[in-house]
């Protein structure tokens, strides 16, 4: 299974971000047929959503940690 076949839900933030950067580069270069472009666009949307999901989780963990330290003060 290649990296592009790995389910988006199994990717960590850095993997998803790096693959998304690659998707953007390929789309910007053009030259793909419509079906390939759409498939790549859809993968990019999934990757962007995964990155947002990972960042939201990190943000929540930070907020929880900060709230915990404020309680202890």
C-alpha cells in the first residue's frame, strides 16, 4: 500500500500536511485529466479536514491543561 492509499483517518498531522502539500503542487502543475484532478482534489479535502481535526484535538488538550493549571493555582 502506497502512502496515498493509506486511509486519511490513519494519518498523523505531519503526514496529512505533507501529503496535502504534495497534492496542492500536483494540482497547481495541471496536466491531469478531469477524473484524476477531481480524485486528487477530494483527497486534498480529506487531508485538510484531517489536519483541522488534529489541530482541534491539540487545541483542546492545551485548553484542558491550561484550565487544570489555573485550578491548581
